[in-house]
């Protein structure tokens, strides 16, 4: 029987081959909701990934962005983003990835993030470290924000959350960070924290398939991942702050200050 990590690699490989082929040959892009795009590349990558996992583990649950829903409180769960960075893909920017993670009893077990155009492989196994193309990776040693580059992501929102993210960015600049980057692929942003490129990365709303593999990659590289409120990360839609650990409190102080609060449920009339 295959290990979940072997299966995750095999699944990410076929997903990556699928999206790379569509990227080279071209594909029609559709609007899922405004600003949120989808194409046959996303759908067919997901189908190819799911086929590999189902062949090896037919009784496991699957939570994938496009066509597979599942509860998360199950023993064996696979979380799949078949094309992370769809907006880059749609605008011919060669920076996107496939993300496959396996969770056991709600805890990350292994994760693979694959950028097919660069043939980059980011692999993490719980308790066994994180590697980039076979080489161990480690977070940056920086102790202060004014020694660091910060990564950010914007959820598909043009309202409160967008304004809050912009306000937080102002405060990061005022803390004299070296710069701020928005590369548009959350899974790879997390890899950049793990590799020591970013001191920290935050986003006010992400889905489990966006961060399931990347959060393990950061943790196994010695970093820390919480919500932007400092709480343990839930396996649900959530804000997220990832850092090298040393900067976490300083970055958290800014992210938390701007994190949009959920509206309280309105009183029935
Ligand atoms: C998106 C990307 C982006 C992040 C968005 C995600 P998608 O995923 O990871 O960087 O800012 O919040 O939804 O839609 O390209 O899979
Ligand atoms: Ca995504
Ligand atoms: Ca996606």
C-alpha cells in the first residue's frame, strides 16, 4: 500500500501536468463570482488529482475547491487546491501551483505544493521537516519587522476586507519593513515564509484548501501559523498569519488591529 505522501506527490504531479498543458495551449476563463475566476484547467486538474487519491485510498474524504465538498471532522481527509493562483494563470503570469494535503483526525500529516512551470516541489511531513526540491528549508532568522519582507494576499472582496488589508499594509510600511509583496498564490506565499524569503505573510480570509499544505510546510520549517487574532488555525475559512516565529507577535499586533470583525447576527424583528 502506498503512503499518503507518495500519493500526494503522484496527485500533485498529474494536477501540475494538467494546468501546465492548459497554460501553454490556452483555455477559456469564466467568472465563478465577480473577480473569482475558473477554467477547465481548475476542473480537470481537480479530476486528475482526485482520481489518483481515490485509486489509492478509496474510503478517504476529499475537500477540493471546485467540485468536492466534505466535512472536516473526519479521520482521513485530503484537501486539494487544483490550481492556486488562478488570476495569475488567467493573465499569463507563470506563478501558480497545485496544493495537496492529507490530514488525519484534523491534524496535518503531509503536504505537497508543486509549481509545474518551474518544476518546484515543496514537501512537508509532520515531524519530519520541510524540503524544497529535496533540500531542507528553514524560516528566516530575523527578529524585527524592519529586517523583513512581508507577503500579503487579498481575498476576493472589494469592500471592508480590502480596505482593512490596505490599512494593515500602511502600518507594516510604517513599521519600516523592507517591502511588501503580493504574488497571488497563497500556497507559494506560505512556502516563501518557510524558505526565509518573507518574514511574515498574512491574509484576512483564506479557505482550507489554500493553506492546508502550506501551513504544515511553514511549521516544519520552524515557523508559526495562527489566525490574525492569534488563535489556533481552524480547518475552515479563516484569517491567517504565518511567520518565522520570532516576528509573530509584532506582525500579529498589526494584523489583529485591522482584522475585520464578523458582523453579529442581527436580532429578529
Ligand atoms: C487565491 C490565491 C490568492 C489569495 C486568494 C486565494 P485561487 O486562490 O491563493 O493568492 O489571495 O485569497 O483565493 O482562487 O487562485 O485558487
Ligand atoms: Ca487557492
Ligand atoms: Ca484554486
